[in-house]
C-alpha cells in the first residue's frame, strides 16, 4: 500500500518477546531508499510514555487522545492494514 508522509496507518506491531503482535497506529515519517520500505513512528494513548502529544488526534482518525513515541521503525509497506487519517502540518 502506497503511503504518504504524515499519514496515520494501522499495522501489526510485534511484542518485544516476539510471541505475538497487536495492531497499532503509527505515523509515516518517510520512505526508505529500498523500494517498498517505510519509516514510521508509533502512536500510543499512554500519554505518560510519549514525547509529543497530538493536538489534532481526532482529525488524524484516532479514537482517543494520543501522542507520538520517539522510536523509529522500518516496515514494508505491505504490512499496512489501513490508512486512518493524516496529521496536520
């Protein structure tokens, strides 16, 4: 799935012990030089664990107040399950 910068997407995030995974939101922050790879940062509703609170969380397609964690991940764009919104710039 082709995604744009600042798009909020849902994708399966593995637990740290890799025993399972859960679908979570993330923000696309860029594209890798490797075709089909995206750079994303996770979104969480646990506001005590965020580095940046989203003021426009509803417009981004999220159900509850959320924030962005300062973690960068590279994923294949085929892992994106759904686009849910866009962050305002």
